[in-house]
């Protein structure tokens, strides 16, 4: 069973900075933005898929499965506004042993402050 504190506030799972995340995206990594729909629509990393934390909490790995990612997808970057919600998503998804979930530290706030591209 997942520790409720970890599910609410995230865990100390693997993290990368936004510049490393951008490099991994260019190399073909998958990114999931866990913010709410209005936040995602306001600006997100190019090619980031939208899957809100509320759905991840309700469905766990099944929510990610519903995205129909390519079978060879083993590493998924998780991003939110500042890193807290993506950390919480990472904690919920930790039971999925087929994929590695990596939190993007600083989230979209850091992404934008570094001048990285944003899609709307």
C-alpha cells in the first residue's frame, strides 16, 4: 500500500533539472504534464502529454496505460508547475515496475525561466 503522505506530497524519487528534461525530450523521451487542464492549456512543454494528477491518483498506472504509449517506453518525465504535484504522481506510479518515472524539478516555472520552448 502507498504511504498516504507520499501520495499527497511526493516521494524522494529520481529527479532531473529542466535542461536535462529538454535534452531527453529531444532524444525521444515521453513527458506527462500532471497539471489541471486550464494550466496545461496556458502553456506546456512541446510534446508533453496531459494527464492530471487527480486521474493518476484515481487510476494509478492504468491512467498512463490509457495514453497508449509505444511499448518500448520505459522512461517517463513528469512535470507540473513547481515539482510538487509531479512528485506526488511519481509516488503514486512507483508501483509500476515496467516504467521509470522521473520528476522534473522546478516544473514549468523553471522551464519557462530557463527560456525553454512552450506550446499552447
